[in-house]
C-alpha cells in the first residue's frame, strides 16, 4: 500500500508530521511550538494548546485534509489542573462537531511542554 509522508515544520526529530495511507491520515503529535521561532508559543497550557491546534490544522491542510475530516484525537497534558484551559482552547478549535478523543497525563521529555495533540483523519 502506498504511503505519502509529510515533513514537520516544527520538529527536528526523525519523524513525519503525518503519513497518508489511502484515505486515512495519521498525524503525529503536535506541540504548541511556533513554527516561526521553533519555541513554545507560551508558558501556559492555553497558549500552547491554541498553537498546537493551529499546527494540527496546518498539517491537515498540507495533506489536503480539514479539521472536519478528523475522526479521532489523542491529547496529552502535563498537569491535570490545566485541563479546563486545554478543553476551552481544544473545544474552540472544533466548533460543534468534535472528534472522538482520549486524554492522558504524561511527563514530556521537553519540560516546557504542557500539551500535545495527535489525530487520525479520514476522507470520504
């Protein structure tokens, strides 16, 4: 099966921002990194979530997908106390039609990170 790989605009790690297989796009975790500066968009979870969701949208659009094509996300947070701020920004990015979602607390290798989102999108 053919795979199409999309480069990351925010990571120097050995990964693809997304991989398309048929009508399905698998998007790697997007942090709240500003693509212009390669630094976190802010120190708080809300600003990082807002930027991570913008990064997700960009990856989707570069692959010919939209937010409406996303059927599942997985979100990762460094601190459960940040979940209200994360949920506010996450919800604002989707509008009324939100994909299925899992959420877990993690210890990020980058200690400045507060939020990460990955996604699966399907055309059709």
